[in-house]
């Protein structure tokens, strides 16, 4: 029997807080019949309202879910409730019913065909003629972006404050056509800048970073290997996971999962999971979920994972894949830094990769403070960082005004707190 998940991992699959709460209501053995599990799947039948009985199954390798209920949430409360019972060891092992076997086999068949399509697409992308053709298209797109950036600065920034969204969207769509999708995403992101306080300085800074990227790409053959890979990635050239696992730098350590944050854009949800090794090295593991699929929940905040990570190549290697995993245990508070030490570390990372938009922060002995209506964290030396959070009460309740260890994401807009550790309360996800 495969290792059972924790309740926290199961709850992490919930599409929203309401679904997680509803799952608790159906996670009762009396509501279920004909339950069972094996190394790959969990199944059962749940009594619904009236005479309705819902067949529910979860494929643990996905995870993926199947339920006959009419809910539009994915996973629904029945799928989550079944997994909660399984996590509590209420569901016992047994042979698969025919309907479960058919569903799982169908998923495996579709996954195999998808893998074949990906392999064919990879082979086609590596064809010399395809590579040359794409390079020309990207070069043309980059040249057009360079001219557009020159025009924006030449005409002045005042027009941007009331400019329609299409000012940026038209350029982004042409970059997508030129197969420079990462550049397109950065250009689309500029549309929100003029809506923020102090936007002229920020917009000019973003234009400058894009121009720097354009120039770096044009001179990519002169760049060191790591920086060249960073530039290619920022433009839109991707690397397959198989290549990362085969060729990427491998680092074995005991990694504390310090925080996670989900963002949704264009029907795709992205989960950023931050890790910190005992050596102090940071890592970022990304997972993605389209509608009807679930995000990876194997890395639980507050645990320590004994694993070997494979890092994507770059000037500042940060993103990684879990290559091999040995075990998981509850973690104590990770080693934190002072505000000044963190800023020095971030400055060094920016010197290696000037396009870094997020960097993990783990701060030791910091307190919540307010100045001029804004929230900050302050360390014992009196150095402070602005916080990017709406509701401070959970953090206040944890700390009581005292010092905590805090982990979060640092960006030009401030520090987004993700997790805090207190000597009496343990780990709290913010």
C-alpha cells in the first residue's frame, strides 16, 4: 500500500475554502459504502441527499478525480471527503470494482497518448529547420519590441496613464505570434502599472528592464552560459522536464518547505512552492493546473523533505524539480536572516539575474509594525521591510506583538508573508 497523505495535503487540493469545509461534512464513515483503495486509487460510494448515491474515485498518481455528483467544483467535496477518510486510514485496501478499473485504465491510455504527442512535438521542435525558422521569428518579434519601447520613451509616459489595454495587448499578441511567449506575458503585465501610485518611475523601470533583455538576447552568443539560459528563458524558450532531470545541476539536501502561493491567470493556476535547504540554498518548485485538474500537493508547508533537486540552468539557478525523494518529517523553524542580510542576498541575486521578479525571504526575530498607515516587519536592528498583505490579524494573533520567524516572497511591491513560526504556536500558514 502506498504511503497515505496527510490531511493537510488533502485540504491543499480544495479549490476554495468552502469546498474544504464541505469536505469535512462528508468525511464521515457512516456516509460511505463500498470503499477501498490500492497503490494507485481510492474509491467509494457516498450517500447524497434523498436517494442519490454518488460514485467517487481518486487517482493518486495524478491526483485526479471522478465523481457522479453534479458539482462544478473540481475536486468536489465527495472526492476530498473520501481522501480525508483515506488519510485517516479509515479506507481499507481491496480489489478495484469494474467501474474504477475502467476509469483508471482510460486515464492511463489517454496519458500515454499525450506523452507520445509531447515526444513528437519535442522531436519536431529540435529539427534544425524548425529551430532556424523559430529563431528568425523570435528575432523579428524582438526587433519590433525594441522599436516599440523606443517609441514609448520618445513620446513620453503621460499617454500611458489613460491608455487603453490594447496599447500593450496588441504588442503582446504579436510577440505570441513570434513565439516569444514569455516576453508577451511581461508586456501584458505593464498594463496594470499606470494604475498604481508612483507609476511613472515604475513603468520607466519596466521599460528599461525589457530593453536590457532585448539587448541581451541580441548579444546572447557573447554571454556566459548561465546568463544566456536565463535570457532565453525570459524570452520564451522552454526546457523540458526530462532535460532538466538529465542535465540539470543536482543538489541533495534536507529542504524545509517554507511557503506556497497560488495565482490564477488565463484559466491556468500556478502554485509556487518555496524551499530552503539546510545549507541555506533556496529553491522554487512550480506546478500548474488547467481547469479540471489538481495542483501538486506533495510538498507540504512546514515539513522538511530529504530530496535531491534538479535545477534549471540559469545565471541564478532557483527553479527546480524534485528528482529523488527519500522521506518527509515535520520541520522546526528554518534558519532566518536579518533584514540587512536578506537585502544583501537579494542584491547579489539581482546582480546575477537583473530580471528576478520574486525572491524568497526567511527572516528571523521580526515584529509587525505600522507606520503612516502601512505595515512593516522590523528586526532587532531596527531595519524594516514593507508588507504586502491585507489582513494582519492572523499574524498579530500568532505573535502577540513578539518576534517570529517569517517566510515570504519579496518583490518590488513589498514582502508577501506566507508562513510564520512561533516558539509556542509552531507553524502557521498566513
